C-alpha cells in the first residue's frame, strides 16, 4: 500500500462505486419488498435480484441485446423473479414502483459524513453502473453530496470496461493515477488498478445482510484499506 500522505498529495478526484459501497442495497430492497408482501423472504428476494445483475450486463456486453440502462435491466430481472416468489399478481404500477426501489436505497450510516469530509479536499463523483437518473434520485433522497454524477450511461460501457475508469480521468483532464476508485468490491478495484487508477477498499461486511457476512480481509494491490468512509477521511487527513 502507498502511504496515505502520498495519496493525499497526488490524488485529485475520488470516484465511488455506489451499490454496497455507499448505499445499503440489501437492507433497502429487503424492506421494500416486505412492505408490499410481508410473507416474502426479503433477504432472499434482495439477493436474488442482485444476483441477476452481472449476467444481465454480460448479455449486453456480449451483444445479445443493445445498450441498456440499469433501470431497464433491473426491471427485466424483476419480472423474471416475481413468479418464483409468488408475486406475479403485481400489476404494472406496482412493478414500476418496486423497480424504483433502487432509486431509494439508504446510505450506510457513515456515508454522508465521510463524503462531506472528503469533499473538502477532493472532487468526489460517482462511478457506477447505475444510470444517471437513478443515481441522482438516490443522491437527493439520501443527501449524498456529489460534485459530479458519472455513470456507465455516460461512457456506454459497464464496469469493469476500461472505458469507465479511464473515462473519469478524461472528464477531469487528469492522469489515471490522479484518480482513486473507492469501492467495497475487489474485482472493481482490480479493474481500476489495471487502468492505472489508485484504489481504496472499504469494508462492508453487511453488504449481503447480517445472515451472510462478507469477508473484508485486506487483499494485496490496494493503496488504502478502511473500515468506513469516515475512516478513509481520517486516513487522508480530511
């Protein structure tokens, strides 16, 4: 790992993964589905919905369907899941409202404070596969203080396509090593490192719920490793 001082001196932009890193998708989705269907296992539903995410993006990247916003991929996955959970009775309005639960995800308790502190010293932006409308709605509801909302939609490529990571540097006219990706997912961070970005891992052991604790042990290659966004701010002197 590089020293926090080196990072603080060299990095200009912090780009953040969102789902799982900044917001609690599992807890939020589980609560939303149980609010409309109390007998449904919210934990299982949330994890099943999320499990369809990477295969759906892979179909787009393989050319099996055209460029598709994450909102639309979420809806495709949702429609395929509903019969499995006995929810195929939901009408169009109910399905649309449930699909927009991804716009209403709650931030982790440390996120707003950590981002606000980091924003004092760095430009902070999203770098998410979520589409711009989704990310903007989420930010307004949760009070996430982004300087800029960047998305796979901007680059018409999903992470870990290099176009996403390098696109952040191009937007801000910076070298890749002047940008740091902050994420709770090692595969995302590996993709950023391969493009020359700096990386910071954030521990989110509850990403998949209290019944499915995630291993957040340090892995080699990341510049920084922090227990939360406020801890990252501490490391960077913010």
